[in-house]
């Protein structure tokens, strides 16, 4: 009978080294993806998984909110508050919006893509709202000048101005609910902590309460 030769020690070392290298490479690639932090109230899901109070979102993942629910996505230099049976896909520099209502506060030029329309700050800093549903897209500049483009058609909006487009989206927009404290700072002037050189405040650990007038 032929005896099976024992595995060479060097082969085992090579296999172990390869496994460690692959694992390290996966960690590095994962770390390079700039994700965002999610704070949620009500029925909020990221890629179909329920978010309980807080969680993370990474580029290419979809966030969905229920009719009486809301969420905020915080990344480097931007806070995006989402509500109204919304569906948005997160990317490092913009949101791709299917339905709902999004209020963005940014000091880094963060944008919203909705259908073939792009809403982005004319400069790095702005606050604006985008709504899609009921057959229309509505974009409003709240603070700072906003650039709106659709193909070759480009225009700008000053604070308080709005622009509407026809939309083929079949979704309906429920009545707006009050923005909550965690969603933020979008309801006021542009927060200082959004400066990329500073750090955001720690969300309250006791849950989320509604803003009082």
C-alpha cells in the first residue's frame, strides 16, 4: 500500500498566511467605505433590516421609513433627515431618492439625486428639502443657494425659492410629521459641528423626543 505523505509544514504556514492576508484585506476594504450613522424613530429599515434607535448605513444600502416614521443619516459634513414613507439609497456624496421627503443640511456639498434631477449646494454649505410623490418632485432652498439640474437644464434657487418637476413615481406622500431633535439641527441654521474638523454630539441614550415649539 502507498502511504499518504504528511502535509508539508511550509504548506500549512502558506495557507495560514493567505487566510490572514485575505481577512486583513477585507477589513481594509470595509474600513475604506465611508458609512453614515442612522438614528431612527418608528418603522425604519436599512436593506430590509429593522433599525432600533440607531445603526449604520454603507454606500449602496437602502433606507426606508414608514408613514409615521423618520430617520436621520449623519456622515462627514452632512445630515439628511428622512420621512414620509421614504426610500433612499445612501452614497458617500449624495442620496438617491425613490420616494418621500428629505431635508439636508450640509457643509460638504452633499446632494440629492431624484429621478433625473440633481439638487446640490451651489457652494459647499446649504440646507434644502426634496419631496417626491403624488406625481411631482419639489425642491426648496432653505439656507444657502441651491443648484438644480435636469439634463442640460440648470438653474439656481435662493433661500425660500422652490422648483417643481413632473414625476412618474407612483408613491404617495403622507402628511409631514414634526421633525424630532435627532433629526435635527436640519430644522435650524447649519450646525457648527457639521464642520469636518469638529465632531458631532453624542445622541441621547434615552430615546428620541419631539421638538417643542
